[in-house]
C-alpha cells in the first residue's frame, strides 16, 4: 500500500529564493528556515536515517555514495579571495572521474542509433582516459516493430521497415561483456528504464533523448511560461488515446 504522506520539496524553491537556503541546507537549527509541513525529513525521518546506515562500511552502495560525494566536491574549485566557487567539470568529466575512483575500467555504452556520432566521440575520450568502452546500439538485431504487436500506423514512417529498440538485449550484452558500469546515451523514454532494470551493474545517463531541444529536456522547463506554456493548459496526450 502506498504511503499517503505526500511531499513537495519543489515548493522550497520560494524559501531558497527568499532566504538563500532551505532547512536541509542550513546546517544549523538556529538559523535554518522552518521545515514546511510536507518536508520529507519530517514525514520520513525513519527512512532517511535507515538510508544513511547503508552508506557505512565497504558495501558497493556505500562506495557509490562516498565516491559520488567526492566527485561532487571535485567538480568545483574555489575562487581566490572569495567564498565563491566555480564549476570546472562537465558531465563527461564527472563520469570519467567517477569511473576511475570506483576502479571501473570496462564501461558499457547503451546508445541510440541517432547518436552514434556522439557515442564514437565519447568512446574516443574514454579510451584516451584509460578506460575500455563497449558500445551497443539500440537497434541491434534489426527486428521490425511489428514483432512487438504494433500496427503500421504506430511507426514513424508507416509502410517501411522500422526496427524496434531492444534495450533488454543491450543490457544483457553489456552483462556478458563484463562491463562494470554502464552509460546511457540517448535511449528513448521507457527503453532507458528497461536497460536500467536489466543491467547488473550501476547505470548513469549521460544524454537524455529530446528530439526537439537538441537533447536538453530542461529547455521545456525554462520556457514553460512562454514557449511551452501549453504544457500547463492542455494534455500532451488526450485521455482517449
């Protein structure tokens, strides 16, 4: 049964803008803004405490948590003579640093066929950094979408051969190759979920597919008060579809 204690950390955006901090960021109960009524640290304190026990010791989860925190710190550099910090690493650099600190060497890449050029550029970089990338395309096997039970009208170009994505196969191939960490490069929504579900090793996403914004989904968030205001006024998919 689902818990009925709803949470909405997004509402603390207004608190941050007003106070320059939120309750969870302040570090001091004396100066911290009050917790909102739907704060997860209040409603789910037991879950938060239990989760932190998982980060102790030398388990894989504990190492992932510690290395992730280290990489977050390495991503920034201080500005001399100021308390400001500058971000210095791209997500590609974050990913490389994380893999090396975890001791991972063989890296699987689940790529969309539409991003093969970007994937080859990534492969070149990973090799230069001493890693062993293994890339697997979503259309491997070249099986027509009709084999999924779809009709011709469900295809991008009805009446033509159109291979289905096969994320489970991508994951299993990476498993057989002995990949220690997998990277998603542009898999479709849903296909990325299946790949992550069947991967036996940790998965990170480097590129999220967005066919309209050049693979930058945040563009729809930044533009929702103008260009994408329709998202607040009309359903993307009508209920009868």
